[in-house]
C-alpha cells in the first residue's frame, strides 16, 4: 500500500532510443503521479476498426481493472463507436478533441517509434510544481494500438502479441499508472514497459492493484482506504493555474522490432 512513489526511469533499447515519457513542457518530475480528479467512470470509445473479438477483449480488460478493487469500481464506460480518426492518426495533438478513444492505428505516425506496440497519450495539467505534492491532473487520454507493425492475438492459441495484455497495460496508463521498470517488478506488475510475444498478463497484479487503490483512495481485499495521514495530498496550491503537459507512454516490443514504411518492411532489429 505504500507504493505511491513511482520511479520513472528512461529505458533504452538497442532498437530505438526512446524515453518512456515525454512532455511538451520540459522534464517532468520523476515522482509526480498522474491522476484523474474528475469522477469515474470516464467515457471512452472503441474504434470501429477493431473486430468483435478485439472489442470484447477491450471490455474484458476494463472489467479486469474494475474487479481488481473492492465493489467493482467502474473506471471506464463506453460510448458509441468512434467513426473518425480510426486508423490514420498523423497529428497526435489533434487527439485532444473531447472524444477519448481506443484506436487501432494501421498507419503508425512517424513521430512515434516503430518499436512501440501501443502508446497512451495523456493531456493534462501539472500542479504544485516543485512541491512534495506535485501531480499531473489528467484531462484527456487516448490509447493507440500499433496495428501497422505488429500482429496481435485475441485467443490463447494464435501467434502475435497478446492483445489483452497490451490493452490492460495501456488502460493502466489511462488510469494514471506509470511504468514499473525494475526487472524485479516484472512479475508483480502489468506496467513493465516491454513485453515479448509469448507473455500474457491479463489481470492487474499486486503492485498495480495497490498503486491504483492508493491513487484513488479505494479499498482492496476488504482492507479500508489508507488512513488520513498516509493519503496522497492532491490539493492544488491556491492560485496555481497548472501547466499544460502532453505525455506519451510507450509499451515496447521485447523481441524483433520490425520497421515498415508504407506497409513494407525496411529494417528489423533485435531488442535485448
Ligand atoms: Zn507503458
């Protein structure tokens, strides 16, 4: 229950040097949490580009987050399908549009590394900069799956990266969780920043559950919320207008990374 402070370490892979988080407004505090202060559920839409199995898997994974805490906290609700910007996202800034979505992108933007299986992009505002209770208030978030460079599998028997594992991880970011980069966390969290094609993590794990419970002050396993003295303090300093931030969190493929241009493979790198 004390895992409030998440270390955000840049992970460098041979394939593509990339940071786990970037922002348009300078470096972010390594320990500043991200959080919704709007009430749940947040409404999110599933792109029509997903097939029925994929759409069902997305709903299952939100249920997995809801079921991980007491009383099945409903974090996300689903609006009607997204009918635009489904597979041709070229301007990531344009996603801050009032419609939060899970997108299946078959034309991966040049601005994103090809080694990313998926990204979650968060728009928000950073408050209490430099203070102990600095945090990013999430205002908008979208999940974008890289259907251009990777194959995903919604079954237990097919080939490709496990679709549910990728979606569960991205939803963790949607809810404000950051990466658990330490190798020792790999089996205790779904927020490790890379997966390989044989990995399946379809339920939040111990660290994820305690992190989400702490962040939103909700009970787990019959244990009550944190005592007042240990609750994170998300109150905003008087007169602080907040500083707009855009955050990109990337889930990396831990295996062969294939780069394509216009659908054609142009290079392949091993990631170790
Ligand atoms: Zn991630």
